[in-house]
């Protein structure tokens, strides 16, 4: 394996680790609120017995500005709505918005350090490679965090936004920022 390949594999691994750690931190900071929510109670009573970890997944994506599409199939009351629970709930901390960018920046910094990048041009190639590990998990997560309640009700992260915003834009921007910072701080 050549040096470039090793650098991209390390960046991809850093991206995957950033995704997992971000979910774990969001879980730790939101699970008590999610477990106590009416939405979780309904989901667990009428559909998915273990919905809480999936609904934390919604919060995780909401922290990256990916909305959750919630569909309620009840005559006269039903409909579909796009929701960001972090933005719309006083019980969830806005600190959740900081977690994915901070960990992706750290992943980019780590990728630059592993690569030994000393020039910004190199950082601009290595940093975005964090996406190689983050994007597949974003796609899997968006699909895995779907909750069904009854025949036509349920919710899940918006797949297109999860792929484009959380899966591509976030890791490219923050991975690159981290790699550039790693390069700038490399001589210190």
C-alpha cells in the first residue's frame, strides 16, 4: 500500500470514528430526554419496542441540520412534517450542534498528522477523505434510524439531506478545516 493510500485509509477510519463517537456523545446527552418523550412512548407502545436509540439517531442527524420526516396516519389528524427536535425542544441542548463539527475537525486534524502533511495543498487533499468513512455510516444510519408505528405512521431522518449535508458537506468542510489546522500547527 503506497503512502497516499495509507493516508486516505487513515482519514476514512478517522471519519468513521468521528461518526460513532458523535452518535455516542449525542446518545449520552439526549437519551434521558428521548426516553421520557411522548413520541418514544407512542413508538414503543404501537410499533418499535426499542425505538429510543433510533430516535436518538434522529437527534444526532438533527444536530447536523438534517430534519426528521414524521408521518402520522390518523384520519383528520394525520400528515407529514419535517422536524428538527434539537431546534424545537427546550429539553435538548444546543450543545448537540457542536459535537459532529468538533469531532470531524479532530478527525481531519488526525488525518493530517498521520499523513505528515506540512503544506496546505496536501491538507486540502487529505482532509476531505474523512468523508470516505463518515458518508457510508451516514447512509446506513439514516436507514437504520427509521421507526414504524402501525401501518402508515413513523419517522426517519430525511435520506437526501442526511447523505448530502451530514454525509458529504459536514465531513468535507470540517475534515478539511481540521487538516488545515493540523498542517498549520504541525511545526509547533
